[in-house]
C-alpha cells in the first residue's frame, strides 16, 4: 500500500500527496512561489493543504459509481477503492486536466518513459463500446489488462487518442487521450449519445462555446465522440491543459454537485469566475458564457447541468476561465414514456433559477430579475438570449439531423428517435413562447417556418489544416470556432468566413 504519490502538473512534479496513518490526506506543494496551481481550492502555499479539501478534490477525479471503482480496483490491482489507491495505479497517468499521479518509486520511470500509442481497430472499439453500454462495472479492458486513463462522471466512457491520420490508439505516459467516447447506456437512456451530440452541435451552431463532438458508429455500436478541450497539439506534440470541475474548484464533494444537496448557487459560481479571472473583461466573458449555458439548459430542459458539468481551464498565471460546454443533453429527448408538458414544467434543474428548482418556476419575469442580479448581468440580454435560443434550438437540431442523414450516420432506430425528438422540441417551443417572461416578445424575434435555417446553410466541420513543423497537418475539426492553437490556419479562415 502506497502512502505517498507524486503529483505532476504539465509533466513536472508539482506537489506530493501523502496519506497519514490515520488516513488523512495532505497535499504539499514543492515550490510555493509558483503561480501554477492544481486547484482554486488549493493554491500554492508553504504549509500543506489537509483533510476534506484534498480528499474531495481527488474524489472528484475518479468515476462516481462505486461498482465501477470496485472493478477498477480489481483489474488494476489497487489496494482499495479509495481514490488515493486508484490514482496510485496506471489510471492516475491520464486524468482530467494536466494532472498525473505516480507512486514515488515509479516517478522517474513515468517521467523518462515518454509517450506510447497502441493502435486499435474498429472491431476493438465496437467490442469495448458494447461492453461499456451494458454494464456499469465493465470499463476494464477486454483482456483485463491495466487501464491507462481515468475519466470522472457517471456514464461509462472510453478514453482514446486519435492520430493525425484518423486512426485510434490507446495512449500511455506522456501521450494523453485526446477524445472521450460515450456510448448510450442501452437500458436507461437509449440514444443518449445522439441526444448529447445534437444538443452540443446545436449549442455550437447558436454561438455558445461547446466541445466539438461527432456521432460515430463502430460496427453495431454508436457513441458520441467528444474532443477534449484539455488537450492540444503543440508543434506535433500533444500536451495537457490544466482544468478542474466546479466541485473541485470549490472544495466540494462529488455528491454536492447539485445546489439542493449543498452545491453552489448561480451567484457563487459567478463570483468564483470573476474572482479568479485574469482580467475584469475575462471574468465578464466567463460569466457571460455561464449565463448562456444556464439559459440554454432552461430552454432545452437540461436537468443535468450541475457543478461537475462545468469546468474551469487554468492559465499558467493561475487565473481561470470557463471551458466550453460538455455533457449537455435534453430531457425533451428522453422519450420513455412521453412525458407531458406539465411534467417537463415540473422537471428539476441542478441550480435554482426561480422560486424553486423547477423549469416552470423560472418562467416569471421576477425569476429573470433574480438571475440577472445573481450574475450581475443585464436582464434584457438574458431574456433576449432565452428568446433567441427558443427560436433557434429546434432549427439547429433539425439542421444537424439533416447533416447526419446526408452523411448516412442515422440508422433506422436513430431516424425514428430524431423524428420523435423533433416533434417534442416543436411542442415545447410553442409552450415556452407563451411563458410569462417571454409573452409579447415572440412576434418580434420568432423565426417562422419560412425563415427557418435551412439544413444546407449549416456548415459541416472542416479540418484546421495548419502545416505543422513535422510536415503533418493539424487535424483539429472546426465547425463554429477557429482552431484555438492556429487561429489563422486555412480551416480557421474558412470558419471565420461563414
Ligand atoms: N470535452 C471534454 N474535454 C475535457 N474533459 C472533458 C470533456 N468532456 C468531459 N470531460 C471530463 O470528463 C468528465 C466526465 O464527462 P461527462 O461528459 O460529464 O460524463 P458523464 O455523462 O458521465 O457525467 C467531466 O467531468 C470532465 O472532467
Ligand atoms: Mg457529467
């Protein structure tokens, strides 16, 4: 059993994590004058961070599901299911953000090993996805070999590295996973992968910074393929960008992710974003992005928008900004059984926007006054944004469905699902337009059927195509925003010209 782990940030040992005899955790920075911080909740300082804030931070790094932790502990020969013991195995080598863990004795091996990739083919991915879909404790490799990645959250996932020629590989060491493949859990939420892709693609099309996703098939399996925003390719070398979710940043336990269980309120999050931004303008941009995300989730009945579904990206100077949206799905797409409108109105959100947590209670003008106050934002902007998203969401989803159909990516079950989801979205659109906060504004802003965005106007993703020093082309896929690393590349210019 290990009692000390080296904590690496951007490939360099930054701190050490110690477990005392009593089981208490201590995190000691090696250089407290450095600006690079592991967390907003544990900034560099001379004395160690101890206790709950440390254990909460690592608890948030590993999956929530206890069955999954047990399977991981078994397959990776961890001493127990405690996050400390899980991170002491090979899964600690690739986590959210730029952090890596290694037992002290293995640190020099990890640092000198460099990175490796082990190519996998379509049938390997199909078999892995099939297993993941069907059992929550099945993240282990097919041959029970050790897992080399660790992604938190609730749903099963596959972390892989995509090479510039499009092939997939299992990475290790310095080479990170670049994508997350999330299949839909067959029993509970069939088509959740498609739902998530449609929501994120529509959010991106509506100008809200969102993770780039695609909907892909591997044999008989499908998954939403999410490009990681905490990885980037720098002159042909993949690097990790540091990031943490809001529960980590606030020192909270994973189960405090929703406000009514002790999670953060909207105003607490807005204050955190402003208080830790590089400049006043950068803070306002993050809060603006957060406000858009809240409005979007209200409009699409996104009830899962809790504190672990918002991430902060750390800059080298220790300041943070809000990452693009990820893990967005709409209850309008959960069609079993077809909930009626009253049920959707009563759906509970993860953060309180109105008198209570329900969608319906946030429909009053008063609620939006409160929201504007909590965000220190302009109330008219928020209401206009709600109007814009209500008018635009259905069209954007419809356009993405057309693109998927044109590309032959919708199988028979998918087509029926998309049809039902669109019917439900249109019904909800009409219902929302009549809500008190929006009544009277609809006529001015609505896009009637004749003005609806044509699917053909929606542009497919293009490749960045910046020539890299090693002669290869940057293969980042761009749809709505320029490449974050090569903003003047041919692909970025194409996106800008749209
Ligand atoms: N696009 C992304 N880039 C970087 N990290 C991500 C991305 N999407 C998800 N993650 C990380 O993986 C975790 C789990 O992913 P998420 O999609 O929220 O899964 P779940 O549906 O299980 O909650 C997130 O909390 C975040 O740390
Ligand atoms: Mg999540």
